[in-house]
């Protein structure tokens, strides 16, 4: 009987060690940001698309496909850049993301790309820039509906997520 008890306890010990090794995630992932980019589509009466409200001071609605076509998994790097009259968030996508951005910016020229970000327990639609031209370089730059401090925190969290995806520890 003691032998069975020892095996059982050894199993529990091994399980506890494995679970304990995976418990790093709350400390390392709490300051990550996520990003989803949804394409504007015409309402078709199905549940595959729906309206979202973008902006706080001057809100407007955009009907978007509920499935995003780009996310933080496609990012190579995010940064806050100075532009005339303020700042913008610059998203540089890796190869697959560049291909997707190129494809969607060509196929949906004139439509909006609604950008949803989540960071530090909050989230909102940051912007919906119109895709006016074919984007082949993998760079999407937009003025976010966010304070400079929020934009900085979002970008830091996105870059941390990029490092995690690159290392394969997600």
C-alpha cells in the first residue's frame, strides 16, 4: 500500500512542478498588448459582421468583419512616431502580415481598417484609417484615439508580445 501512495505522490509532485513552471505567465504577460485589425464590409444580415463605434470625442460607426485579418502575431515592430500636429502609431508587419496587408489594401481600397487594441485590462477601437492606396511595404501608420501615454503603453506591450511570439513561448 505504501508503494501505491508513493507513486501517487510522485505523480502529484511532478504535476505540481509542471504547473509551477508554467506559472510565470501572470507576471510576464500582464503588461502585454493585443491588436486586431478588422476590414470594413457592407452589412449582409449575417452574424459574421457588425457595427463598431470608433472614437470617443467624435464617435462614428464602421461595419466590420468580425474576424480580424491582422493581429499582433503578424507584427515585426510597433512604435510611436511624431507627425505634424501630434503622434501616430506605426505598425511594421513581418512577411505574412505584409502580404495580408498588401492583399487587403488592394482588394478593399477605399474601405476602412478598424483597429482594436487591448492593454492593461482595457481596450477600445483606436482608429479606422481608410485604405486609400496599395500598401506593399508592410507599414500601417495611424493616429490613434489615445493619449500619448496610452499609445506608449500599447506599443511597449505590443513589442513584448512580438518578442514572445518570436521566441515561441506563447
